[in-house]
């Protein structure tokens, strides 16, 4: 027999959730099959099962650690045939759980994160967002630090099952590279990370704003990676300062490529060379490098991904009075994380949908941008509906700064010609082993997938580390 509390909870869910979609869920399992956390944790996390329990027995979900293990990548939503916003359903339940004081469930989740998910400080802040459900961010990080110390002590007591003299070179110190290096070191292998930038962290340091990932947290995480025995060499450009042949001569028995997607896509449009037109990645990197960056008062950001949103919020934080994102499709097609978009709008960023830039205007310096209204047509090769210009809809918008955020791509010119690339310029890898077309060279993260979430890069790094261990062991046989 249902209690009054359970009945009230179900009534609340009926009012807030799209329960018809939940009740008639196709039970296709796509949400779980596409989930990076489910891939990392296996039987410990199953989004589809959790959704079912929310409908049938919501009270039991409030005390479940699984509720706190959604990493907000929205892969489930993007692939769901009914477009269920699973992360937001879980957020609602997390909020109710926190209000009821079920903190033991979240602490159990944090313990799982520390034990099984690499880079726990980063993933907790950038992916899990416990503060959105009402938890105190500072206390959460203190708990993660306490659990990490305990975990580190346990790992030191359990000496590596096999000490190996085999060395692995990791090119790139983003989330995929740090994960591979950390996992290999814990397994008894010598991992050395080569980073071209002056400081390690890759896109974590280069592009994620301070409000989402404080630099002291990133530095602490990297220190933990070094503490398990990983060597990090910064300011080293593989392909220029060191060749792949040099790495082989230096005794590295395997190589992992995790160089991310740091190359800004070029926009073929009149006016892109005007003063005041900047690329989002360069803009963010300048800000995060503590360089003095001056922004305009009236800024237009072109693009619809996470980098566009981060650039817009950063510009607003630097003192811009008006920041507007122009996106050629509708909100539903926008590739940026929906929650990040919502928070940007709440912070004051404006977004104009179904608007496409035609040319940037100005004499030496940008003064305006000419645009057209669009409407959605037939799907293109990506599966999203094309943005079709509406005849006679041209208009101008004043701007003293334009930030281009139309996409990022891997910069892989440093690779040996024998390594195969995909048609889009990303690295080809065996989807099971993560090995490239050259034996002993593996890859993962944005260099393979194009721009993706931090948790996806971590997942790829862990998968690659397992394959590298198998490869090195096979060499001994």
C-alpha cells in the first residue's frame, strides 16, 4: 500500500515530468547503450533501469547512488527516439533527494566516482554538477579530496601486480591523455606525457571557464596524476621537437595520441580578417593564460556549440554589455549542452535562433554583421535539418567584436603519413582496441571523435589504456 509521502511524490512528478513519454518509453535501451558512465561502471549504473524505477517506485530512487552518476553529456537525449531529457529528469530527482537529506546516497556515488572514474575532481565539477541539485560545492570537493586520499593510500599499499620496464608515450595532456597515463601508471607501466603548451591540461586548461573548472582544482588533479608516477613534459611538440622515430629510439614501446581538437574551423565569409573578429579557441586561451584581453561592448558570437556558449559567457564576465549568439538552426538542433545554454541565458547571454551570418562589415575594424533569417528544410548528412535562407529577410546588426565558434577540428599534420585519417580529418582507430593503422600507436578523445564531452574523452582514455596493457603483454609472449 502506498504511503502518503510516496503518493505526494508521484503527484509532483506527474506535474513536472513528461510522464506520458516516460510511461510509454519504447524501452529501446539507447539511453544506456550510449551512456559513457554506463560504459565506465558496467552493472553499477543503468539509466534505463533508473528511469523505470522513477515511474514505478520513485521513493527508492531518492536513496540510490545511481541517481548521482549521470555525467550530463546528453548523449542519451541526442539519441533517444522520444527526445527524453534524461539528465534533467535525474536532476529533478537529485534535487528532491537533497531536500529530503538523503546525503548518504550522494556520498556513495562520490566514492564510486573516486574509485572507478579517472580524474575525479574534474569529472565531479565539469560533468556531475552536484551544486545544481543543491549540494554545497565546497563541501562536495572536500569530500572528494578525503576519498581521494583514502583511495591513494589503498593503491600504495597494493603494490603493482607486475612492475614493468616498458614505457608508453602519451601525446597530449587533455582528459584522454591524462586518463591513459594515470591508468597505465597504476598498472605498473612507465607513462610519459608530452604537452606542447607551457602547462598541462589541454582543452581543460585552454577552454573551460574558471567558473566551471577553477585552475587550482585542475592543478590539484594533475598533481595526483604525477603522484602515481606519471612524468609530464611540457613545451615539447611531438613531430617537431621529437619525431615518432625518436620516441621509439628512446625506448617507448607504445604511443597514445590524445591531442584533442584545437584547430578552429575557418569561416569563408567576407570580413573575417577585420580587426575585432577573433576565433573562440584563441580568445578563450588568451583569457585563461592570464593575458589582458579587451572585449567590445556589443559582441556577436557565431556558432551553437559548447565553445560558443563558453566564449559568450566569458565575454560577458569580462565586461561586455551585450553578448548575442547567432545560430542558424533552432534550439532543438543546437549542439551545445542544453543546461549550459540555459545557464548562459540566465547569466545574460542572448541567443537568436534561425539566423545565419552573410558577411562581416567594417572599414579595417568590424562595425556590423549582415545576416539572413532561416527556416529548417530537409535533413543534411548529419541528420539535422538544413538551415535554408529566407528570401528578402536580410538585416544588419551592429557589433564591435565578432567571435567565431563554428567548430573545432583535430590538427594532425604532425603524424606519420602511414597513420590513416577519416574523411573528416579525424584519426581512424579500431573501435574495439583504439589502435590506429600503425601497430603500437593508439588514439582517443577529440582527435578521434571530434569535439565531445570530458566524460567521453575519459571513457575513451580508459578503454585505450586497457588495450595498450594487452598489447604490451602480448609483446612479452
